[in-house]
C-alpha cells in the first residue's frame, strides 16, 4: 500500500497535437479522484490544454481544476528543494524533467518512485520492456518504464471507473443524445442517418470517402471538428469550415462541430454509429465507446507506424476482413497500386455488412481489456510493490 494522500507529479510536454495533454489530463484526474493522490500536473503548453479543458487560465502559474494542481512548466531552470518533490514522479513519453528537480529527487529519503509513461502499442516487445528499471547514470535514482497496452503483461488502458455507467446512461436515452447533438445544430433527420465522427490527420483519403458516401444509397452525416481535413471539408462545403457550417450533397451531409471539451468528445463518440479516430487517446476512447471505429495512426519515420497498426489489427479483428482492409487502406498501408485502386464504396459497404460481427467484437474486446485492469490502477499497484522493497 502507498501512504494515504501520497503526492504525485506528472510532467507533460505537449509535443504536437492534443494526445499528450489529453492522456495526462485524464490520468491526473483519475489518480486524484479514484486513488486520492495529491496530483500536480506540470504542463508546458496551457493553450493546447485549454482546448480540451476550457477552465484552464492561460496566465496562471498554479491553478486548481478538478482537484488537480496545474503548474505551468515554463523552462528547465529552477532550483528545487526536497519538500518540492512528490512521492511519485511521472515523466510522460520520455520528456526531460528539469535537472534541478532530479537533483532534489536524489536528496529525498525515501527516494521518490520515478516512472516514464510510454506510448501505446500492441507490438510484442512492449511486454518485455514494461516495468524495466533504468538506473540513473550518476545519481542514486532508478526510473521504471511503464507501458500502456492491450495484454495482462502491460499496464493496460486508461479507463475511469464510472465510464460504463456514464456511457450506458447517455446511450439509453434517445432524448439525451438528441439534445446533446442538437446543441451543435444536428437536425432530427441527421440524427436518424448513419452518423460518423471524423477525427484524422491531414493525409487521410477523406475526399475519396466523401465521394463514396455522397453517391451511396443510405444517408450519412459526417461530424467533423473544426481544423480537421480542412481542405476537403471546405471543398465539399463551398464555404469556410467554421463550426456550424453544413452542406448536403447526394446522400452525404457534412457538418462542422466546434472542438469540444474532452468530456464532450466522449459523448460524440457514444452518439455516433461509426467513429474515425486518431493518435492514442481518441483511439482508446473509441474502443470504450463500443461502436465500430477506424484508426488513423500517427505517422512515424520509416513507416514504423504500419507495424504498429498491423499489430493492433491482428489483436483486435483478425477475423473481420472488412475492418482490416478498411483500416489498412485508410492509413495507406497497402502497396501503392492497391491504394490507387481502393474501391471505397465497396470498403464502406463491407464494413456496414459486418456491423453485427463488429458490434460483438467491440463487446468481447472491452471485456478482454477490462480483465487486464486499468492503467491508473496498474500503475498504483506497481508503485506499491516498489515501495514495499527496502531501499539500500
Ligand atoms: O491529438 P492527437 O493526434 O495526439 C497524437 C497522439 O497522442 C500521438 O500518440 C502523439 O504522438 C501525437 O499526438 C503527437 O490525437 P489523440 O491522441 O486522439 O488526442 C486528441 C485529444 O483531443 C483527445 O484527448 C481527445 C481530445 N479532443 C477533444 O477534447 N475535443 C475534440 O473536439 C476532439 C476532436 C478531440
């Protein structure tokens, strides 16, 4: 067991996009609310943070939101005392925490537990690296790697204890769903159509998918946040892709939504029939939403992301060809000739035809993931094990 009201510092550098702060904010809240830790979240980019959490004040050096102390991480300078150091220190994705903070960590007795929280991958090597120690080259400190993942030999996935209850309550009442989407101007006719949320990187083949939906037999409403697939969306709309803009052509309606607070983004995923998601955090939230989803993976050098994508598809849907084929083509992860010849109407139809199998898999997948425990709980269990080992 960890002492009650242990303190924890989580350091987050917002490298690009919103995933890093999205994950850290979720984790910080969960550790505060469910594990009763005194959490400080150090963030270097409050502006990005504010987009997911509108309560964030941009100028404040220190502020409290949802019980979490948020500290503006301005630079690598600063002198820290032993009393400034938390009992548990997490650096997200190998971000370098200030040298002065590390020096103070080395003075603490007992020494703080120090973790590097890594990125999510379904690749096999993750199990071998999860919880490995990494001794500091000079100081008497050891950092441990902690990997999220999809098996019991990894840290699991982020998931709040009340998530099921909240999602089920939202999905049970049609009026709540209609009221929620209605605030963005979504009409009753759009609500009964096939609703797709679209969150992807700029290189996704959105235009080709729009063409397929437009020429299709069934009405599709695509809800796209401001700033996503802008060129294609504006081409379709014929006007600027500002929140509230909408256009129907053929069977397709495209509606631009504002970039909503993180808690509301979950509701969008719960409300839609198919979710196109990206990166890491929306990807995991789509899995918890339990609806068919397509993952646009963040591109990496030397196409390393393709290996990651295939490892996930192999774990998630080895028997559902439509999911694998759609995902590989969406990510351009097939031979160039095959990509040029992608038959999007057929891909979409196949996905729709497999709806029942995909829904079933979404449920069994959630059960499998739940059996692994959740990331915050697994992290705290590992911390308690490390704390029970006497220091030398
Ligand atoms: O923003 P992303 O592309 O983040 C990515 C990944 O984290 C990736 O691993 C990382 O290497 C790369 O950035 C640099 O996608 P992701 O992970 O889905 O994060 C988006 C966050 O934004 C998520 O917490 C959900 C949130 N969000 C909202 O709060 N409101 C919205 O309207 C939308 C569309 C998203």
